[in-house]
């Protein structure tokens, strides 16, 4: 149980992000919230792949006496995280450019003042 | 974004080549050391963005247009998918790593050496199509990230945005 | 091995790679000439359609087909990404192809006056490629990647008319909801990876055990994919984005939405099939919850459509209601399929649901195209302002009538055939469900008759004196969809026998899906 | 605090409890058991992909198609941003 603290940290990060998205009224803060959720999920993937005392799965100048595969961390979660990070950057770029345009149109970043599409 | 002070501009001039070289190293050694196309590309792109921040967006926009950058990005993407298609035509399957162990002429291999199993020293002539894909992705990331930031910076400095 | 075999063998990756290549090349081709670019996009989609047809002819006769990326042979454990194409996947691919083709033909003259069309065609091709990828993939992380591509490119397309504040708002809403949703899909993928150390759907389906973590993952997947498809209570983005996107794009985004629905089908009936095996009718909580939500979706969609004054938002809410019918069949399937007495009911429901996917796409798509045509001719979207359009736009009126009859399930059209199957199966489960469904359908008819009367009939207005019929490419686009609707309506038996039944059988034959990959291991 | 807020907080905490429980039920941190897929990759990366770097071999070889999707996402985002910031033709 005590060893699962990293996973608890993941959940905490996801919910901090969700809090920002649900309860904050500022568009930029919502974007920050989404980024925090994404960081939480990335952290989740990385922590899944950790093997105690493991080194990176790279054979170039491996420390002497390393047994593989039992002393290397798992490579797949790292690759998934890499993909997920790039996706996060792409989403962030698009969201920020939308926020810039919304600010140009409405002159405010407050969600309550922007909403035109109701019902 | 307007121009920053002379100190900032000079220092960014000095650091920019170092950042670029480091980023290109990360791209080129992606198949040997931690790193790869995305990471190295992000390093080089952030170097470019540093110049943009130091000199202001108008300066940068005079020298490079975002259209050229997007063309480079398209080129990177086509290169990447082209390598995948080459796998189909040469190796017989989509995304095949057809260069591993492939002897082109007498003994010349293009990234085709197979490393000795176990801990080895770095041999840059390994990895098959992986280095080619790293280059493609690196080109893509440099052009793409820089283009995004360039366009955003330029748009926010236009008069119509300031009310 | 002749050429045709080779082409069929390599068509799964090419179906995705060809539109991707087209998307990457469009900015470069667009520098030459506008006309060349439009033709280029159409050619790319047509090549994709050719490969889809080839693969369909093979899959419908010889069963599922696996394509491993980067290796000739499949090795165990499955480490590589692979595409697994069964009849359901290829059925969805056909739907996507029809929608994409119509959208590109329709865009030719509809989008002519806009600028930034290079990016427009790029993004349309990207939506199509990602939708096809979601439908063909056999790898759950790959599914997530394509889900993200489809959400980013759809979001950019929704914001295409950047000078309108509403479309920016709709796009922002869409990307917030769908990116959070996609992150939770990634979380579910992480849960699977943590437990079984596999990312392949067939491998996972073979070993899944329905532990607590699996239940959490199932809820996450169904909630997120339901949200992407427009299930109440997470439906609010759908009418906004359907209503504010350019109508030529809406029809492509409908395809992406249906791919999320396909995801729900795949997750519930393939991935979790082994886990659901021992659950009896009283215990299948998730099925009952889905039925409840589906009924709510139908009712809220119809009731909200009643009070709309904007034409395209109205159709958006109708689309929500139509999605409800498909979710209803998913719920009925989950409740009944593992009960030996009720299995026939479940099969009928699934047939209705899968047939309704294609009908929903075509009907709602046709209505959006008509709304787009009216917008093109009059620059008007509010129903209160329209009147007497039938005099000047005869063809459009006919297409609207066809769409109206089809969407409300009136006999000669295709909507009737699938809705009848849905009514039949739900009646056997519980008559109240089918009564609600029928009532909602009648209300849909009432709504559209009202729209037809106020917009197309009614007195002439001087403002619309000079309104002309829309140009040829738009008429061709609408005509193609109407033809398919009428053909499907006249010969539903043939469609069900040759397209729908294989898809349903492939979906329910879980063992085959697994054994094609794992080879009887 | 309106009723809407209270409902939101309630839903929020229920979902949070489920997430915390699932975090506790995942295998202990640092002990993924015997991961067949990853061990296969670590053993075969030098012979099959011909590279020393296990992560790169996953990114570009074993799961290369995902990376194509990822590159596509970046392309899509850039195309989208360019489209949103497009300027009118003169």
C-alpha cells in the first residue's frame, strides 16, 4: 500500500486539473487545468514502467554487471508517454490560439460573459 | 512582441549556436543515447524561439515567413511517411525496418550494422531506418513548433488585437 | 500471388496511409492551383475508396484479416501495432468513405468563396484518415492516437469561420471536452497495460478478468466514447459544434462521431465480451444504465429540438436523438446477449443498431447538407426568417423531404427499416421502451413538418425574390446521399443480408476475433 | 455555494474515491511482475531493430505506426493554428 504513493500522486494531479477545469471561470486557467491532467496521466504511464533499481533500456555503455531484462525499466510506457507529450503540445497550441481569438472577439476571458450558445 | 535589450540580444546570439548544435546532436544520436527527433527538435525550436523573443516578432517575420516553415513541415511529414512506404516497396511490409543488415554495395551499409548483443560502445551506423525517421521527425518538430510560436507572436503584436 | 492478392494484403495500412499522404501533400499541391488541389483531394479519397472496396470484398467472404506493421509474421507476445479488420470495421469504413466523398464533392462550390482552403482540405483528409484508423485498428493505444487526431482536426474545422464568435466558442467547448475525454481513455489504456502488459485488443480480450480496475476502465471508456458520440448528459457540445461548423464539414464530423460509437461497440462486445459471459439479465447493471441514458438521450434530443429556432442547431439536437437509438441497441444487446433465451432479441437489436449507424449518418448528413444549401443561397439560418423557399429551390426541397421522411422513420425510407428492428427487439425486452422510442419518432416527424411548412412553404418574402437554386456540385452531393437513402429504403433485406448481418456476426463472434491474432493459443 | 456547486462537489468526490481505490489496487510501485511484452522488446531490440536504444526502437520500429499518428497530430495542430491565424487574401 505505502509503495503506491506515486499512483496516489497521479490521482491528486488529475483531480487538481479537473478542479481547475470545472470550477474556474477563466479560459487560461481551464487550459492550465487540462495541462495538469495531462501531466498526471503522463506521470501515471511512466510510474507504471518503473522497475526497482532499473536503468534506462539503452545498451550504449551499460553499467558493468547489469542483468537484462530484469534490471532495465520497461521501454513501452516511455514510448507511450513520448507520444502523449507531443499530443499534449498539439492540443495546447490549438487551445491557446482559440483562446487568443476568443479574447479578440469578446474582449474578456470570463466564461460567463462569453457564453452565447445556450439551450 | 517587441525587441529586448542589447544584453539579451547579445547573449542569445552567443548561446543560439550551442543550443542548435546540442539539439542536432540529440536528433542524430537518437538511436544510441536518450533522445530522438522530438526531443532534439524541441531543443532547436526553443533556440529559434529564444531569438524570436530577443529580437521581437517583427524582426523575425521579415526574415522568415510561416508559409516556408509549413512547407518544411509538410516535407518532414512526407519524408516520414515516405520511409514507411519504402518499407512497403523494398521490405515488403508497411513500416518494415528494411535497412537492418541490408548490404547496399560491397560492404557499405546505410545505418545497417547490427550491434553486438549486450553492452556496446556507440556505433552510429546502426538502427536501420530509425535515424532516417529521427531526421524527418526532427525537421517536422523544428519547423512546426517554430511556426506555431511565430504566428502567435506576430498575431498578438498586430494593432487590431490591441483594444 | 497475383497483383490483386498483394493489393488486398496491403490494403489495411493503405486505407489509412493514402489519405494521410494526401493530407501531407495538400499544402504543397495547393501552391500550384486551386482546381488541381480539389481534384487531388478527390482522387486521394477515391483511391482510399478503391482499397476499401477491395478489402470489403475479401473480408465479407474470408473473415477477419490482420496486418502487422513492420514484420512479416506475427510473433507472440504481440509487441507490434496491428490492424485487425473484420466485417464491422469494414462496414464502418464504407460509411466513412461515403460521407467523406460526399463532403468533398459538396465542398467544391460550397466553400469556393472562403480563403484558407489549403488547410481546409488538409484537415478534412486528416479527419477522414483518423476516422478510418479508429475503425480499422486492433491496438488500443493506436485507437487513442487516432481519437486524438480526429478531435484536434475536427476542432480546427469547427473553428473554420474564425470571424464568428460562436464557432470559436463551439470549437473551444469541443476541444476541452474531447481532450479531457481522450486523456481518460489514455488512463484506461494505462490500467490495461498495468494489469496485463498488453495493448492489443485481441490479447486483452483473451485475458480480461473483470477485476475492479477493469470495471473502472470500462466505465471510463464507455463514458468518454459516449461523450464523444453525444450521449446525455454529456451531449451539450454536439449541437453547438454541428450547428456552428461549416455544413460540408459537419457531415465528416458525423463520421468521426460514429467512429466513437463503433468504439463503444468494440469495447463492450469484443474487449469485455469474455468478462460479461457469466452475467445474467438481472446483474447486467451497465446495460440497464446505458438503456436509461439512451432513453434520456432520445427524449432530451427531441424535446430540445422542439424549441430551437436555428435550423442547424435543430438538426444537431435531432442528431442527438438519433444517437440515442443506437445506444438503446447497445444497452439491449448488453442485457440480452448472454442470456440463452433472449439471444435472438439481442441479435435483432444489434442488427437494428448497426443498420441505424449508416442510416443516421445519411439522414442527418443529408439534412445538414440541405441546411448548408439554404445558408449558401440565402445567408440565413434562423427558421423564423425563412419562408417560401420551395418556389425557388425545388431540388433542395425534394432532398429535404427525403431527409425528413428518412429521419422520422416513415416506410419507404431507410430509417424505417432500422427503426423497425429496434422497436421489435426493445418491445420483447420491455414494451415501455419501444413505446417511448416510437413516440419520439413521431415527434421528430412533427418537428420537421413544422420546419417544412414554415421554411419551404408559406408566403413569399421579398427578401428571397432573387434566391437561386444552388450550384451543381452541391446538388450532386445531396443527390448521391438521397439515392443511397432511397435504395436502402427500398431493399433493406439485401442491405441487411450482405452488409449488416456479417458485421453483427463478426461483432458477436468474439472467439474468432481473438483466434485470428493469437492463432488458437 | 449554490445547489449546482454542491452536486458538482459530490460527484467530484465520488469519482475521486474510485480513482484512489484503483490507484491502490495497481501493482506495487517498482514491481511490474513479469512483463512479457517489454522483456521481449529489451531482449530483441539489438537484433531486430538493430539499435542500442530500447525506447527509440519502440517509438520508431515496434510501434512506428503510433509515431506516424503522433507526427500527424503535430501536423494537424500546426495546420489548425495556421488556419485560425490566416490572413485575408488581398
